[in-house]
C-alpha cells in the first residue's frame, strides 16, 4: 500500500490533468479582458452595436433631448420574427432572450406619418432609404406596414433607419409603444459600416 502511495506521489498529476489546467488558465487569461470591458461598458452605460442598421461602434446612454436613438426590445410578432431570422441574436437581455434593437426615432406624438411604396414621410418629408421591401436581404418574405396616413398617437413613436434600406423597423411593425424603450443613446465612436447587399 505504501509503495503504491509513493508511486502515485512520484508520478504527480497526469499529462492530461496538466494540459487541462493549462488550457483552463489560458482561457481565463484570454477572457478576463473581455469580461472587464463588458463590466466597464455596462457601468458607463455604453452599448456596442455590431449590426448594420446603424454605423457599427460604441453608443452611450444619454439624457440629452437631441439623443434620437432608442434601445428597445420588440414585442409580439416583431420580436419572434427578428429573433428567428437573426435580425437580433440570442443571449441578450430582452424578455425573449434576444438582444435589443437600436433605431433612430423619426416621429413622435403630434407628427403625421405617411407610409408609401416610395418610403416613409414624416410631416411631408421623405426619409432616405425608408422604402419597405417584400423580401429581406436573404430573400425571405416580409410584410410591410400598410400604406396610408397615420397620426402618431400619445405613448407611441416611429423608428426608421435612413442608414440601411434593409433595416427591420417601423416600416414593418409600425408605431412602437414608448413603454418598450429602455434607453436613449447617442454615438460615442463609430466606424465605416458596409450595408449588406441583396
């Protein structure tokens, strides 16, 4: 029995154990900077945008009235469609487990919105790149919001990206309940972003 104990002590940990330990230490070493950055961004109220609905980069939560970007979790069919088609990704903080959307506000209560085949007009002014499509950039069918004139009701707003003609926004789900808005944001640091082609 003593000979077995001495033999096991002299051998020490196996090569497999040593490799596993080194791999775990390496993974921890590589992940720590990202965890630190994530904690710092959340503390400083910084959001990272990886989508092409807006310029990719960093956005910061702002109380300024000029901050016209909103972060929100879509609801209903817009939520399920955007998650199933990876317009949003899983692992986010929304109730359905997806990431929030970040979109510009183009119309608030008191404004008049006109949805046409050419795009969306707010108080008579056409928003660039706002024409709805019947298929997304991967050829999957989409149902645009019905054409017509709409008075923006209290407690709602319209969000439309003029940056990306493929943006999933009010051109498909119409007015957004203001209660879904989590934060208002403004750009902090962005870089050139290529919009996906058809």
